[in-house]
């Protein structure tokens, strides 16, 4: 029987490489020179979401103001399309994702709104074609909200009811992440983490598979089996030579 849970971390196997030192030399300004007419300063760069291989959802590409306007427009559209109207399901999904992007860009209240829309979608529209995407998103948002029990329920529902979904290995990876975190205080959980990551490894063509192999090496190291950890890292380099892991 498959077991699973979810959270998301991004560590490179074997540690990150140290950047080379680069010196940039610029001439000092002449204090007697008259300052030239300055060009208008460009707007500050928009904060980007961190790259997380365990979250297959796309990062935000619009400004926070654009996303807030979109969220308000979608809320109005949903108000005019009350349940159980099936036409509301794709709107709920887009609205949930919009709030996810707002959260990633620093809107502190957006995470709870994303959860509310994911919950509405998974509860009201069990036949929705993209329900697996909604269940994964719901679990990820509960993890972000530090509610692991609710996250477990969402990920387990995905694995149980949609075993052919491409999002299943992401849910299994999340279980591994959860067990790995818990193993820091409960060493018995290392075996559960290993089982979860091994389950992900079965989905060899999934983008998350190399990360799972990397985590298997971390688990082996934590268990003191350095020979197994080295063998896993060698397999990672052999089987996934271009993977960030």
C-alpha cells in the first residue's frame, strides 16, 4: 500500500559549489565635475518566487497589482456563477492559482484565499478534469500554512483516487519530505522517508524523480550508510546527468 505526505525543499546533492570570486573595478567619480542629467530610474524588479522542483505550478509572471485586479475580477465572475454550476470549476482553479502567485509575491492574506478556492473546487466538483491539480495545490498550500495534517489528507486523496495522475510522484515526494523532517527528532521515520522517495523513483520520467534520488542519498547518509549514499549519488549522475539535483 502506498503511503505519502508532502513538503518541499531544494538542496543539491553533495552540497552547492562555491562561486568564483569576481572583482568589478569602476573609476571613482570626479567631485568637481557637474553631474549629468540623470535618466529616469527603472522600476524596481518584481520579486520572483523561489525555484522549487517539488512544486510543478508555474511561478508568477505578472505584477502584484495586475494579479490583485485579476483576483477581484474572478471573484466577481464566481459570484455570478454560483455552485453547483460546473462552469465555475475552471474559474475556481484559476482564482486559486492567482492567490498562490499573490502569496509568493508577498501578499500575506492570499494563502488562506488560495486554500479556500482549492477547497471549494475539490469539494463541489469531484468530476472536474483537473481535480488532481487542485488536490496537489491544496496540499502545497496547507504545507505553506504549516498545517501538515490537512496537507496529508489532500495528498492522500490525490494518490488514492487518481493513481495515474502525473502529480502523484509529487505527492509521494512530499510525504518523503515530511518524514525526513520528522526523522530529525524521531529516527524511526528515516525508513518511511526512504520508502516514500523510493516510490517517487519508480516514476523515472517525472521531473521530480532526480530530486527523489538525491533525497535517498541524504537519507542513507543520515542513517550512517555512506557506501549506499555514494552508490546512489553515482546512479544519480549516471541516470540524470543534466538534472539540477
